[in-house]
C-alpha cells in the first residue's frame, strides 16, 4: 500500500499510440503538421513508428509524455490555435517488449496458421 503518493514513480518504459489533430487550420490536410511532429520525434532519439492514423512512440514514461507535449508546441508554432490529442498508453512489468516485437509475435502466429 502506498502512503506517500508524491513518491510514486512513473513507469520505466512505455509505449504510447497518439493521434494529434490541429484544429481550425482552415485546411483539411494535416500532412505538414504531421511532418513537423515526425521531425521532432526523430530529433528526440526515441523509437517511434508513424502509421496512417497516428504514431507509436516508445521510451520512458517521462520522455514519451514530454515529446508529446513538445509535439503540441511544434504544431501550435505552425499556426494551429488548438491541438487535440488522443492517446493509448501501455506499460509492462513482466518483460521488456517493443512495439515491433508485439507486431512480430502476431505475425508469427499468423504464419503458423498459414495466414
């Protein structure tokens, strides 16, 4: 049981799938804003994978949440007055597993089943 919640640490590792949406830009495409976020992620040194509906980023909880916050700032600097982000975060304590390893595991099962 925790008695001092101010001493609770954040997880050592996590993965977060996030979708950042600039609001009120006046155009339907968000490709330029997404490109800026991808440049930020590359510079962060964190592991990340862009997909058609967002990005998965991996690292320490603090580093991942920091870079998502920085992504908001980068997108605001493109002229977006509002930015909305939806996120799904995952952590494990039983083993270290990357997003790539998670996908590979499912692909192995499908291959065994002849899929």
